[in-house]
């Protein structure tokens, strides 16, 4: 009887260790933020994604960014490259960014020929400042960063 109990306990432990693990995603967003370039007085946002496992050959990365004050998205596509471990994406210069407003980014991994979605990563970014409080004209001009005479 004691032997049967020990065998049942061992089997129970073995079965509990056989959990099905979730598949590892292809990519992870590892950094990102809003950026204000004082030299040109332009605001944008972007992120960096890191490859967690090899990407299928010929696949495409598609990043889409929420645009302030609109339902439209800013979309960038890049081909996946063998040996490249990180990919960076950044929007065009933006207008109307509001402080503490959530702006969502999506990164999709797409099959090249079919466009079938192989993976999806999402993240939300918020600006620490309202764009209306930032200068509208560049603070400096030229390669020596001279003060902009128009300010």
C-alpha cells in the first residue's frame, strides 16, 4: 500500500511538470519614447524591438503608430534581415501631441508573400510634455548651433 502511494505521488509530480509552455514571441519592444529635437523644433516618437527568436526568412516587420488628434496611423515597413537582432522605428514629425495621452504602437511580423500575421506586439506610450508648451521655431541654426535670430 505504501509503495502504491509513493508511485502515485511520483506520477503526480511528473505530470505536473509537463505543463504546456506558451510559445516564445518573435519580437519584444524593449524601449521607446517621445523625442523632441530642439535643434529643429520637431517632435516624434519611436521604439526599438528586439528579436527573441529567429524571424522567418523573407518576413516583413510592420510598425503602426497612433497619430495625435486623428484616427489615422503612421505605418512603416521593414524587411526582416538575417543576423539583425534589433529594429528601430520612428514617426515623421508630429503636431498636436498631448501630455499623458496614450498613443498605441503595434508591431506586426508578416509573411512576405501572403501578408499573413505571424506575430503581434503592442505597447502604449505617453508624452511627459504637451507639445503646445514647446518652442515652435528651432532654437538654434547651422552646424555650430548658433542661436536662431528669429527667436
